[in-house]
C-alpha cells in the first residue's frame, strides 16, 4: 500500500534523525521523494532536516527542488527567499521571489513578501510599486493594510488615509484599517479638535462594522480618555471612556480584557474604590479568568496579595499570567530563586505571552547576571 510505504519511510527518516544518523535520514528521504515527488509532507521533512543539520547551500538546494516539484506551494518559495535574505543575499532573494511570481501570480503571500524585502532593505519606492501592483492583481484587506502602513512609516499620512478609506470601501469588516486610521489621526497628526473628531469617526465606524472587536473598543475608550489633549475646553474624558467600556461589555459579555481595561481606567483616574468594585463584579462574571486573577494579585494591598495568589493558583494553576503575577510577588519579597523558577514556568507555559517575558526580563535586569539577561 503506497500510504503505508510513505508512512514507514517518513518514520524511518525521523528515527534516523533522532539518533543523529543525518546521512541515513537524508538518504531515506531522497529515496521516498523519488517514489512520491509531489508529497508536500516529505519535502517539509527534508527542509527541516537541512535547516537543523545541513548547510545553507544544502537547505537552498532542497528548497529549490521542492519549489520546482510543487510550484504552487508558496511556503517553499518564501522560506528560500527569506533564507537568502537573512544570509545577506538580497539580490538572490529577489530572484527567488521573481520565480515565485511566475508560478503564483495571484498570491497575496508572495506579493507581501516581495514588498517586505524591499521595505526592510530601505527600498521604499520599490515596495510602493509592488504594493500598488498587488492591489491590482491580488487585492486583499492585508494588502491594503500593508500599503497604508508603508505610507504611515514614511510619514505620508494623507496617502495612508486615502489607502485606508479605499481598503474600507472594499473590506468594511477589517478592523485593523479602522484602528490604523484612528491611530494616524490621534497619534501622528497634530493634536487638534478636527483630528480628534476624525479619529472618533474611524472608531465609531469600526465599532458599527466590528462590534465584537475588543481592541477597537479599548482604543476608542483610550481616545476619549485623552480627549482633553486635543481640545482644552473638554474636561476629563474619563466619563465618556467609561460609558464606551460599559457599552462594550453589554455587546461582549464575559470578556476579561474589557473588564481589565475598565478597572485600569478607574485606577488611572484615581478612582480606586470604583476599581475595587469593578474587580469584584468582573470576577463574578469571569471567575476563572487568569488575566483578571493576575490583575487582582498585582493591584491588591500588600497584606492581601498572598491570599489572592493562593486563590488564583487554586482556580488557574497553569495560567501563565497568574504564574507571572505570583513570580513578581516573590521578587518583591526578595525570594529571588523562587521568583526565577516561577517566571521560567510562566514563559514555558505559553511563550507567546509578551507580558510574562517583559516581567521576567525586568526581574533579571534588576537582579540577575548578564548571562541570565
């Protein structure tokens, strides 16, 4: 049975690699690929073998062979181009992407990779031309977002806003375009009443089209909190920000991120009693939210932090935010080894939580050796 043969060869190659018999693994995969030249999983296995145990040249050769056999599989082209770019061979990366275009003329991923290459190597005009072509040949919400972002980073704010509006006319449910429009008006342009109103309109339109996007609600609320910076006749924007967050929770119940934002808003405004009341309500609605439990530990009075930590660990023993909050508590008590172990556990539980890494780094910056940092 062909599938059995394929599985056996793949398993044999993986076993040889684990034993350190790289040449054997390479030979098994070469034989398997001669029998199944269009099997993506085998090519992926061969690429990984060369990435971990081969040379830059052997990796490039395997990626070239994979792209030749499977020209419509974008990932092999993209990885090959990136490997060349990372090795400092920008022209070689361009050549690979040119071949990728020929095989995948309508691929969003290839167009964006080519634009990124030019952008990151300081060729903004080349990137602009590529993104313009991408909007014609492979239009998508992400293509419009990257096009607007290029103009924003080059401080062409009016061009960026034109592209955002053009993108929204085609993709009205793409929240990131509303966010970028609001950010340009509130952060990049001069702080005046007209730009405040324009930023508000972006967020209002975004919330009508994307009422379940939590980040949009939070950004709209933070804009209102800062409204006095744009118009000195406005008093504190906390009231309007609070109303927006209340509405966001009605439309998105049991959402810990919205509760945490509301609690932090009150603390920033000096309303500690209201923040405590909101935390109690939040924990009733989301009793096992690691985000809320961690916030509860961090903001509790010193004498209550231990009991709140014990309660949080009981409810969420493997939540990285809770573990990082407890680690910070140990650090504040100068229990350094214990803190280090808990920070390590937090980043292992979920390496994608940036807050855990930031707290761990700050801890090591203050207490660790340069090697630990």
